[in-house]
C-alpha cells in the first residue's frame, strides 16, 4: 500500500495523487522522461519508507541531545577543576583596578573580614576611609612605577599535606575559625607590564579551600611577590 508523500492520502491504482503537489510531481516526471534525463522524485513513498525516515530523525535527535549533554558536562568539569586559580586571578585583577576590597575578598571570607575589622577597632566609617585610602595608594603606585598591568600564568600545582597543612589550618583558626578543606601550592609566573618594557619572574603562592567559602589565596608564604603589592594590615 502506497501513500502520497505530500498529502499523506492513499494513492489510487495508477499511483498518481490528485493533490496539487502530486500532480506537479507527475508532470515533472513526464517532462524529465521525455528529455531523457533521470527523474529524481515521483512523489510516492510507501509506509516502510516513512517509518524509516521517522526512525532516522529520532536517532538524529537523540544523538544531538547526547552530544549537548556531553559538552555541558565537559564544560562543568573543566570549570570546577580550575576554581583554585580564581582567588589568584581576583587578587591580580584587584591590583590592576586599584580595588582593595576585591584584593581582600580574594584572600578572606566575609566572616574573617568582619573579624579583622573588629580587631582593628575601626568604626564602619573609619574602615571605609581606610579602604578608600588603600585604593588611592594602589593607584598611585601603578602610576609612579609606570605599570600598565600585572598578569599571572599558572605553571604547576602541588597538594599540601601533613605538617604544612596543619600550619595553614592553625592560621585560619587564629584568623576566625574557618575550616580548611584543601590547600595547594601554585607555581606561577608573574609579569609586570610597563611602558616599553616587561618584567617577568617566577615564584609560588598558596591557595586554600575554606568550607562554605570556596577558594581563597593564602596571605602568607608568597614567593611570587604578589603580597608585596598590597599591605592588608591596616
């Protein structure tokens, strides 16, 4: 049993559908036959062909969905795997933008910042004034040193274990009781871009994963020179 591929109706005995599309296809067939050229389409499709076409479309749809899921998963895994770099990037970004709060937030959780503010004995107004002064100092330092910007490249990482990890945990206990879940030592390349000249040197920084607060840059044991760019003890 055959059906018209255009309107879907069952075809008569002569195989020619009377719908406009079917008639046009039949006319094209006749013209192509007279010219001696092979015709490409007679407008007819049996039920088996229709079913096969539907199966092919379904498989293509399934394949497309699976491919999209795989791409999303790879993207999520890649993003999660490099989150430990973010605090270092934020620190450098804060220096480049003369944004002291961004620098502080790259190192400390909100709870620790509140603790530091409390220990300083500053009022809220005095704290904001100190932040503003720090912003101005950063901006002046960049201008005086003719520094266009800092950039950082990550070279290698090492997971911190044993006694070194216990020392870091002790520091955060003192700062505000934050729980350290994990820590890495990162080997980095710091580039200082100046007008007409670039300076590059290598060193290391530490990053910690604080429970509930994510990754932060450890404010001590920095051999890359990042901590020299900002004095947070104000």
